[in-house]
C-alpha cells in the first residue's frame, strides 16, 4: 500500500491542500474582532486602545460587547474580561498583545 492508510495521500495531494488553505485564508479586512468587557474595568480600557489601534492599522472591523447587558456572555466570560474574540473564536483574555493580534488577523 502506498501513500499511507488513505490510499494515495502523497505530496501532490498535500500541495493541493496547501494551495486550498492559502486561497481560503481571510484578509484582515474580512476579519471581525470582538472585545468583551464591562464599564469601569481598567483592563478593558487598555484592551480597547490596543484593539482599536490594531484594527485601524489592519483594516479589520471590531465591535464591543458589555457582559453586564448579556447574560450568556456574563456566564461564559465574567472571570476573564476583557476577552478578545477573532471571528467568534477566543483569541485572548486579560491583556491584549498587539503583535499577537496582528498575526491572528493575518497582518
């Protein structure tokens, strides 16, 4: 049997998959960053500055959500705020590293 247990998974197929992944990678302008926090949170203020600057620089859009106005967000994230999501997936919490966020956005 060649090509492993999947019958022919060789270099050509891996190259095809790599090309597919490169084509489907989102541009920063197509990404959405969500900052989850609450009023009066000093770490949230710091995160807001970083998220705003990185999104302005990369062209990504961003939204802010207040956990005090959303019970589901409160239950999930109250111990971690501020929380940053990229395209709905948790990216980080507490402190936002601008370089790491740029990389996550593909910039």
